[in-house]
């Protein structure tokens, strides 16, 4: 019934930050810290093969280490990953905590701050290559403004594109994966949607190496449907990875369990990915979910396994979905009938 002729065996990933302490800006941590080196041993048993990294997840205290110390730290993690049978999916420079990034990194009004952002990005590329990844994720967290007059927007976009080209020149095999988000921590970000990311890709000097990473909640925060955003990227062959989660309204980035707020939207995300054959080239399905901050225990991982179970349940719904019936409804322009079929299929009635 599904358009995919051969069933894909999907691979899954998450980041060490997804096993967290449960803190928020208004209260204390509710769980003790669980060291990264102990987290690595959990991935395979939980059903995950890939691991997502920020640069300082690989090399803590990166700012106070020499280039040789950074590479030495990366090599130690590479050994751990090999021993655990894990694949490093990507490395992302953490450009939102340092004082030099308060006003943005690549788009800061300060030349010194922009230099810092580039140096940190170079370190991230070196770390990625050392641990065996060819992918650099750019989550442009502070590349935006709180008031429009604070920055020259045209110049800012030019600076972002210039940075992407510098990355491509710095290493001729690295891929740049842009992860768009419309807000938080900035009021309005310069690359809020996958459309902006794809435009930057085509404007770059190596479009085949510039792609996008779509997070469910980020698309929802932009008021967009995540499955449509994924479809747009897939239509341009620009979907490098996904971070599946959920969101309860246009609030802060919640990273709720996949499908927990809108099961139908989650179904359509799985459906778009499966119908397009996403994963057939080894692409990972990332789960960027965090446990409820009220949850006790150490370590807390149920949010990861629950999201994984929901994905597999929805995958079966996608694979048993009657595309022939769908085609008949479309031909008759009977969208009321189609909607009822979808709802009953999700409820296990049809």
C-alpha cells in the first residue's frame, strides 16, 4: 500500500544532552548529573546507533585547551565510540554560551567576536574529522536580533554565507547541515526556516555539501507544518537529518516526546520520510527529546525509548496505509472522506 517498495531499516541517534538534569530557568535541577562517558554505554541498549555532538561534548573545557589537547581528547572519544559500536553523526560548534556570542557569532557587530566564532567553528571541524564524522551542524542560535535596527540584516546574511563558504574551503569533504529555528534565544533569527537554509545552500560555492537538519519543534515554532518542511527539503535532496520531537503551541522550545502533542502531525512526518525513502542512504533519525523535569531517577531514559516506540508504531501505520484508497479520495476530491479514513486508520478502526 505504501509507495516505498523496499522497507528501510532505520538508524536512530540522540545527543548526550538528551539525558539531562531537568533544570529550567525557574527552578532547581531535579536529577543528578550523569557523566557523558557513562551515557555512551546506554545508546545501543536503548536502540540507538548514532550520537550527536556539540564540540564541547567531545572535548570539555575546549576554550582552555591547546589544539593538540583538543585532538587528543577527540581521539579518546573516538576510541570509546568504536568500543561501544557507535557512529558520530555530526559535531556542532556551541556558539551561544560564550561571552563573545551574546550578540551573535558570525553576525556580531564586533569583528573580534566574529573571529572567535570562526576559530570555534574551525575547532569543531577538526574535532568532527578526528572522531570520524564529515558533518558540521550550524544551529545559528544567536544569529539574529532583538530589535531590527541592531544589525544590518543584508550584511548579516552575507556574513553567514561567507562563513559557510569558509567551512567548505577549510575542509573539502565536510558537509554543512543548517538547522533552522525562528526564535529563542534571539527574538527573531536570520535563518528561521528550511527554505532559508536551502537558499543559502544554492548560493554557496558547493551546494552539494550544504544541506538542512529539520527539528519538529523548530518548524512548529515558525507556525509551519514539520512534514511540509521535510517535504520541501526532500524535494531538493537537501534533508541531511531530522530531530523528531513535539511541541505544545508556540512557546519556548519544549523538546516533548515525539507524537505526544499531535499524533497526526507525527504520523505525517513519518509518512513523508518513509514515502521519500529517507534513510536508504544511511541517514539517521534523530530524537531530540528531553525528559519531563519532574521525572525522578538516574539516568532517566524513558523519554527516548517512548519516542522510539511511538515512531515504530507510526511507521507500521504508514506502511499499512492504503494509498489506493487515498488516491480514490483525491480523484473524487472527497477530502472529508480522506480525513475520516486517516483518523480511523490512526485509531485502528480501518
